[in-house]
C-alpha cells in the first residue's frame, strides 16, 4: 500500500515539477516574445518589378521571388493539400497539436535525434516570422508560446494567408503563388490537383522533394499527399486516381521579361536604389515606365538589324571557336562549349558537324540538328579590313568547316537559316515624346548581356552635321533667314598649337559659291556652316545652344563647333531635337511614370514639363472626377514623394505638371521644321521617304573619317535619334555615313512607331510670311528672274523691294571677304 502511495506522490511531484518547469520557462521567455499583433502589418519581402506602360514585365530585382495573394485567391484543393501534408488537425487545435508533439517526443526518445518537430501550420508561421531555424528546446518552446498567442489574435484564414505567402518552396520561390509560377509558369488558380499536391510537398524539404532536382522523391511525396487527401475526404477516388497517374510536368520558369528593355530596367533600378536604398529590392515596389512594349520591341529589332547589317557589309570574321570532332566525348564537348557561351540578340549558337552537297549540318542546343545552305553563307566574304573584303565564297566549305562554332539566325517565314556573327559595332536609339519628354523607347547597345554600357546616356560622341540645326537656329534667331546667302568657299585655320593647318571641306570635296541656308542645310555644306557660325558669333551661338540642355562649358570655343566637334550624348541630341519638334519648348526627359507600393498604392507620380498644347489636351481629356479640373502646375522646386518613410502612405496619381520653358521663337522653330523637311525630301535624309509620309523632318550626321554616324528625325508626336559607331572610336568605313548606317535603323523603328497615325506637322504660327525670291540672290524676285522659289520668313525679316537710284562715289564700298569666292584665312 505504501508503495502505491509512493508512486502516486512521485507522479504528483513529477507533474508539479513539470508544471513548475513549464511555468518557469513561460515566465522567463514570455517577456522577450515579440508582439504577434505585428503580423497584421508585416511587410513581406517582395522583389522590385519594372513594367512598361502597357503592363508588360521588363525586369525583376531581388533575392526572393514572391507574389503575395489573399486567402480568397487560394483554391480550396490547394489549401486542403497543404493541410493534409502539414497539419490535418489545423481547424481543430488552438495553435499546438498535442498528438503531434507527443509523436515528436516519442521519436526523439526512441531514435535519440529530432526527426520531426510536431509543428502545426501556426507554429510554422511563428517560426518563419519571428524565430530562427535552429533545432533547440528553447526555440521550440518559444514557437509553442507564439503559436498560442497567434491563434488568439488571428483567425484561421489569416494564419493560412500568412503561411501561404511566407513559406519557402525552393528555387527562390517564397509563397505558393511564386512557386506556381516557378515550377509551372501559371497562377495558383490554374494548377491541377497533381500540381497542387506537388507544391504542397515542398515545405518539408524544398531541395529533397524538388520536382526539378529530385523528381523521383518528389513523385513519392506527391502521391503520399494525394493518399492523405483521399483518407481525409478532401478528394474522391476518381480524382485521386487521375492525379496519381499524372506525370511530373514541373520545369523551371525564371522571371521571364515580357518586354526586353534591360537598359531602361537598369536605369530604373538605379533610381529606386538611390531613393530607397536596399529596401528597394524587398519592399514590393512596382515601377511603371513611360515606354510602350510595342515600340520598345521595334527599337530592339531595328537596332539589331541595323548593326548586323553593317557587320555583314564588312565581311565575315570567322568562327568564334573550334571543336575537335574526333573525340569520343564529342557530344559532351559540344554541349559544354555551347553552354559556356552567352546568347546575344536572336543569334543561335551552332556547331558545324558535317558538310556535304554544299550544305552544312549544324547542331544547336534548342533546335537540334539544322541545315545551312549556300544561300545562307554567300554574303560572307572574308573580312580583311574595314574598307576591304575578300572574294565572294563559291561554296559553303569556303566559309565554314566541321568543328566551327558559329552563330546563325532563323529567317522569317520558316525560310531556313542564315550565317551570322555578333557585331563589334555598337549603336543606340532614343525615342521621345516631344511635348512632354517622355521616353517612348530606348536601346543602349546591341545587347545588354554583351555590354551593360548604356551608350544612350554615357557615350559622349561628336555629332558632326547632326549638330548643324542648332547652329542654324542660332543664326535664324539673330537675323539670318532661310534665304540668306553664305559663301561656300575654302577656309584655312591656322593654330600655333597644331602641327598643320586645318582645312575643313565639304564631304564632296567641292565648293559651290554663294549658297542659301536652306540649300546648305539639306546638302550639309560644312563650309557654309562655319561661315554662318562666324557671322552669328561663337559666343552668341554657344549661349543659344546651351538653352537646349547642352553643357556650354563643354562646347568648343572656336569655329569647329559648326561641324559638331563637341562631345555630346545621344540623349542630349534627342532632347534637343524634341525642342525643335514641339515648336520651341525645353522639356525634361523622364522614363518613370509612376511607382506603386506592395499594396498597389501610388507613391510617386511623374510631374513632367509639358508644352502649352499638351497641357490643353490634358485638361480636356483627363478631368478630375469631382470638379472637372486637374492639379495646377507644379513649381520647379516641388518636392517629390520618393523617401522610404513617405512610401508607406499612398499619394494620389494627380495629373500634376510644370509648364515647359520656351527657348525658341515659334516662328524660328517653324522655319527650321520646313528646312529639315527638305533634308528628307531632297537632301541627305532621302531614305526616310520610304515611309511615304509628308510630316517627317530630320538631319544626318557623320564625323571625320566616319567615326560616328547619326540620324535624328521627327514629326510633332515622335522625335527619335540613332547613333552608330565603335566604342573605341575608329572609322566605320569610307562608305558608311549617317544616311547608310544610322538612317535605316531610324526608318525601321519609325515605320512601327508611326503606323496607323495621322500626319503630325507643326501648325504655321502668326507672323510668318511667304515671299517669292530669286534663288541666285536670296532677295525679292524681280520680273525677268530666271530661277525663283517661294520662301518663308519671320515677318520682320522678309526681303523688301529695293528702290533704284544712281550710285554715287559714297555708295561704292570695297568688296568684303564674304562676297569673294576665294580662300580665306581665319586666325
């Protein structure tokens, strides 16, 4: 009797001791536990995403791939799959499943190690949000206490929603929506039952049961979960059988861009990091750019086509690598070489395996074996120098040999393959909305993977004749007219700092005497530009040109300015031309339209500088829903809501703007429009006539030795600049000019950009008059003049009828140098 009493008291004592121990743990640990109320306001780490204006994903930056969803968006069967796999008594317990804990303790006692933690879904939420992953009794006790508190504060659905969005499921996927995208490339509502069970099997061991890395283990785990779902009554036998018979279909789906704009994505990333710091990668910001995906893709295609075309014109440089086909491991060697090479553009890496019957058999990674015929290689004359090529090949074997590692390109319309090579030349394209400065499309080089150097913003190159419109505008603003005669005659510059005199020439090497400015511009006469700059004044011109955003300190303080010797970026040129296109206003370029936080609230809205015409359209088309008005113009020092602290509160997307500054007389801009239209109609930009439009204006540009080729062109709705050249300046070749290297790229892009749009021409402003003039004198036409044209003038600058009187000795003046057609020395 006393023995049983001893056992009884021993049991009571043990219970009291255990209770005391638990109470001690509780009192010791509770004060240090975090407040579970924080879970209601927890900001999950969501990557930074960049989108086009039409909601196409451009890029994603961040360590964790996550797309939070609400519990209402989770399919019932997916919830049941996780409950069956992780916590079948989830809706019955209050955060801790005693049976599960006892099972874990038993396993520990019998095996001597922790096999399962007996964790409920609620306990996993506590661990994932508040605790480390170390396996200790203290952490487990904290987990239990937190789980009990969580159950008191949150509903079961709230707990599940946190769990579904937080849980790690392998391959950088955090949360079920991200996992669905990573493994199956679709959203959770489109998952099949078998796919749901597969994802539900991942939390236990994301690497061990990964359907991509370990498909056999993943299949066992999936089928076990399907069995559990059947036992728990979540699915019927037919659903169970169908799902178990479904083969594994998981394939890694990276965060694939829907629109290729990596240079712009990098520009946006830098802005966000400057504003928000490292939190930019985890706060879930969605950045919407000004670009349209259709135009951006057109820009990508145009630039690549143009650069590849230039490269082909200058010959084939040979294979990128060679492989010995005699090795017993030749297939493995081929795959190793292909996998070690970077993909550029839409060029496919291929290995020549055999040549027969004037055809080459090629092995490619994605297309398997393909055939390359003579038509695909006959362009490939050997490259000797930029100005010299070898003979035209007579057969495929003249160009490639077995073992060559080459690039090929798939022809449109399933017309076979064409030999290609990665261009060494580079180029850029910037397209701008003239009325606002919004970037429509931007390409910073042939391929971002090849070079991250953004030539649109970073390359300071000489614009050559592409700069002449700004020289002419300065002259027009200071009294010259489109009919002003300037002598096209030789000029010699003497400079003590130079070893030889500088003798600028026209591209033709000829001189044409007195020439009207309109003709000189569309024929791109260098000597006229130099004399015109001298006439206007270098200081006056430099001050005027700086209005367009060019750095006046970087502009040369000599007459070489007339030939575009200043180093400028393509972006500066594009914005300068947009000021001509919009009628004379200075707009600021921008490419971020708005930024949203993880809740979809707008935390930043662009406040562009707009022309008065654009403001008028905005007021008509986007009235406020309450009173029909829009936000007033912003002053230049208006604060921008881009601090991280402010990002927590939404800012409404007001149609705020500031009015653009007028920097050119609208009549001067109109005259320049007309002169630059002539460049397209009858000058160096004639290739743009292929677009069959009457509203296009622009200017070519080529620098000394053809080191830089440019074309900038526009109508009033779109201004686009293209540059082509080598990163390390060297000649493009003696037949490569702005019209041959850059203009075709511009034309290919603008064909898409202007498709189905009406002509957009600047309206004639008041104060413009049209006068019939003599082409020989530039003055008012007289009866009997053999050659006359109509010219437009600012009213005050229009030529007047001359009065005839007898000359006196006082009227006779010595001839000026400007009137002579002889060589002139300028010191």
